[in-house]
């Protein structure tokens, strides 16, 4: 009878130990799948951020090209539509706007007519 009790206690202990091991393995697998899901979300977010900044850079490049075209148009128009005296008068009136002055003069400015440049 004593042997039978040991066998039953051993069986119950083995069953409990097996259940505990299965519980821990399932918990570990659940944590791994949660971590994997979070990693997938992070990867997707990083791809979205990368795409956002790539598109922003392209749009800024396009904007820069558009500004260049506008300035070239203004310069060409100023040279063909205005006399040299009219251009000088416009530059004097707009001397606080350094970009306009530099562009219309083609980079040649008198130091006394311009504000200190950076």
C-alpha cells in the first residue's frame, strides 16, 4: 500500500510539474507574440516616417525649383521691361530686402547701399 501512495503522489507531482511547465511555455510564447506584434507596429511606423520625410524633401526640392523660376522670370522681366535708371530706383526703394537686391543686381551690390549681410 505504501508503494501505491508513492506512485500516486509521484503521479500528481508529475502532473502538476507538467502543467506548470506548459503554463510557463505558453506564457513565454504569448509574450514573444506580443513582442513580435509591437516590433511589427514599430517597423510599420518607421516606414511611414521615412516615407513622410522623403516626400517632404521632394516637395521642398520642387518648391526651391519654383522659387528659382520665379526669380529668373522677375530678373529677365526687369532687364527687358525697365530702364537702368528704373532698376536702380527700385533697388534703392527695396534696399532692406537683401534677396531681391542681390538677385536683381546679379550679386553685384554696393556696400554702402546694403544693410550688413550675414
